[in-house]
């Protein structure tokens, strides 16, 4: 018998299972853009949101000032002038500063619980060497433990006879309620006052004081940042002791802009505020 001819089998084309490969070295670009956009968004939220971690930048530049046209050396009518500094002013010619009638300097020492200003020791030492009355300040973070912040400050700062009272810089909320902020501020003040038997100074800007602190700390000396000359003297019913009248001041011996202040009193009044140990 003849076999039926068998039709040749057609070869089925194999599906191309190879995946297209992403060119090497380009995968990170969209990832980087995404991460960058996310970070910018987070920074924007923290800047514009009330109580954000960057809100203090707005407070100083906008809310505290309303107008920021006053950049002269000193408002008329106040004889005792000073400055406040931090790591932003790395090099200071203290002899030149002293020659411009600067009588006092507040120097940043600590922030929160762990941060210490890296130039504090140098500024602290040089101010005393050039007979500029010196004071140290702590930048307060309401979301962190207030007592630990006070202990950190006391560990870093050792007051000597003739130094100005310690300063608590309060100008951010860190998403805390007014009650929580005020409780933390009071605890910090109590711990530091117990150590030195000297009432600390409260530093804040005009808007923050009116919104969060007014009427609650009237027994403490007030140092107010307010750059509108027309309203600088009106701080509820509380009389200010120091006034930071500009953040764009200029002094020979210091590069760039810096904060300038006046004291609401005479040099004798300022000396009377200073620390005097009991064993002297």
C-alpha cells in the first residue's frame, strides 16, 4: 500500500520572549527627579505651614517685620547698642566691633537637645577678652523635651560674674499647641533660673509673642524682634528690655548682614541685670 504523502510541518515561529532592557545608567534619572520633587514639596510645606519647621524663616522676614526698611546702625534715642551672632558669623574682628560703640553681644550656644553652635566657644571667649558684655542663647524646639534642652544649655554655658542672663529664643511651634509651648517654655525657664538664681530673658518676634506668649511671661525680661519702627514700642502691656531692630545691619569687622539691637535703659541698668554669683 502506498502511504499517503505527509504534508511538511510548518515551523511555528517562537515568540520573542526577550524583554527589552532599559539602557543602563538611565534608571536613576526619573527616580532622582521624583525624590527631588518630593523634597521640594516637603520643604515648601514646612515653610508655609503655621508651625512648620521652617516657619521661623517667614516669621523673621515677614511677620516680625511687616516692613524691613530699617538697616541703619541704631534707632535714635537709645545709647546702649549690641548685636547677636551665631555660626553664621564665623570671623569677627572684636576690636573693630567694640570701636563702633557695641556694648553687648548675645551668642548662640545650643538648639534643641543635641545641637551645639560650633563657633560658640570662640565668640564667647573673644567677647569677654574685648570687654563686650556677653550673653548666651538657646534656640527652643517645642517638640523636644524642655528639661533636656535646659540641661544641654547648662552643660554648654558656664556663666561668670558680669555675664548677661541666659536667653531662651522662642519663635517656632513645631506643631505644638499654645499650652504645650508655654508649658515647655516655663519648664526651661525654671530649670535655668534654679541654676543661676537669675531670671532668663525671653527672645521672640513680635508676631509670635502676640499670638502665643503675650500675657503669660510678664515677669521675665523680653527681647523682641520687630523691624517696623512705628510699632516697635507696642508689645501688649509688656515693656521690652531689648529690641532687635534689624537683621540687615552692617558693622566693620563682621562680614555680611547681622542682627543689631538696642537696650531699653542705661549702661548702669544693663550692668545691674548681669549675673553675680552668691559666693562673690
